[in-house]
C-alpha cells in the first residue's frame, strides 16, 4: 500500500531536500485558471519537493567575482536536471502502486495568465521578444502567456495550466511566504526551488507550517534591491492571499521592474556594462534603470534587454541573474540571531558590513 512515508523516503533517496504532502483542496482559493485541481479530475493529493540552492552559488555575487554559477546551477541545474530526475524516480514508485503520478517540473511553459503580472493574453518576455524579432522568419513566437489557448471542453480551463509554486509549497507545509515574495523554508530560508507531483492516491497529509514566523519583516530585501522593486511595508502596498486558512502576505513587488534589475542590476551593480554605456544611455534605452518615475512595462524592458544583452548573454537558457539582492539580504538576516538559518554555517554569507557597490 502506498504511504506518505514511502514517498518521502523515495524523495530523500532520489535527492530532494524536503517533501510535504497536502490534499489538493488546500488550493481551493486559487483562481480556476491557476488551480491545480483542474489538472486532472481525480487528483486528490499534491506532493511538494524542495531542492536546496547551495549557498555557495551566491558567493561569487556576494564577493563581486563570479556571476555565472547562480543562474546556471540554481536555475538551470535544478529546473532542468536535478528536480526532474527526482520527479521521475518518485513518480515510478507511485505508479508501481497503481496510482498516477502527474509530474510537474519547474516550468518554462506558459499559461493563459501571464506569470509576470497576472494579465490575460499576450505579454512577451524580453528575451523571448528579442528572439521573435531576430528569428521571425524561422521560429514560432513564444509568449509569456499563450494568447490563443482555448478550453478543450466545457467547464474546463485553457491549457497550459500554471499555478503558483510558492503558494502550493506553503499548502504542502514546506514553508511560508517572505515579504520579498520568495518562499522561505525553515531549513534553507530563501535558498531553494520546488517541484510537484499530483496524484489520485489519498495519502496522510502534512500540516501547514505554524512555527515561529520565518520572515522577520526586517525590510532588508526592500533596502538591498537595486531597482527599488519591493515597496516598504510602511506604504501598505502588500498582497494578501489566504491558503486553506493560512494568511500569506508579501510586498506588492513590481515584477517587470525586477525583470530588468535582476538580470542587468543597474549602473552600480553590473560590472559587465561599462560606465560609458550607462552615461550615454543611447536613445533613452536605459531610462528605466537610470531615471526615476519611468514605468516598468514590456516596451521599456525590451529596450533595456536589447541594449544590454550583448554584455552578458544568456548562456544557459536562463536570464543571467546578477543582482541576487533580496536573496542575499534575506540570507544575511536569517543567519543572525533568531533567524531560521542561524547556526547552519560556520561563517556567515556576508563577511563585510555592507554589500559592494561600484563607485561610478
Ligand atoms: S529580508 Fe527580511 S523582510 Fe525580506 S523576506 Fe527576508 S526576512 Fe522577510
Ligand atoms: S531579484 Fe533583484 S531586482 Fe528583483 S526584487 Fe530581488 S533584489 Fe530586486
């Protein structure tokens, strides 16, 4: 007989760092187009897997010496290699017991709703739009949402169904939402990615996390964001979501603005783009990053990507994250005192009093 313990043991053996299991009904408050219960009608259980991001992949960014390991190992490596292998392995155990394992890797696929701003229909991501323009004659356009998708039958939602990984992880008892909108877990703070299996097997379920609040509401993530993308709690600009009775709240982060800054980081935090390029700001293409009050939208971000992409291209199919500001800020806080990461490492991530900043 298939049990939760069998699944958790298999997950650990295969290389997951944590595993939590919830009834799929905990996602009942999600909008239909993002509710995993529509994935398949008999789905009863949702199994969440945590894959740690080694703290060491942030070391190069923290020191200002090496920026490639974070996007390649933490995004590319986990999403494309480590997590799918675990889903495959655990899925086989579930199916050997006669139940279905709907494996759901960390995605890259697109749904009817934009994963950037929740809007319906066509919103191109910058790197995809560049690709569309450059390969218009040879490639099919990719979109942040799939604009022409339609429900395949009555009372169904349009494919591909995407859901909030972070909130699903909260539902599985794996952690809580941080003010920065990152998932925080008691084991790894903000340093993980997650993936899921949905199954028709009924299992024993984990409670949602109810220990000491994982987020310290310290606003370090707000202060250390190079793009000022996360509004301070004092502004009252937060998002609140209730997951099966658990209140989740985070700063209403400007996702498009983050898209520009986490990849290109701005004048003071991107050592790959010469000062002269920022100074010249040719055709106003860097207005979003250089001037105040410029709205972050696809058009502005396209300009930024088109002019800066060549200084540090996407070599692993993922944007070359250079900021890591909110993650590093959060780790630095959670390693101290009453933070959930206190005592995990002999030495803290941050050994200087302040993060580096280019003098220009
Ligand atoms: S930096 Fe502070 S406020 Fe931000 S998510 Fe981490 S603990 Fe919460
Ligand atoms: S990833 Fe970077 S740009 Fe985005 S919110 Fe975090 S610190 Fe700001």
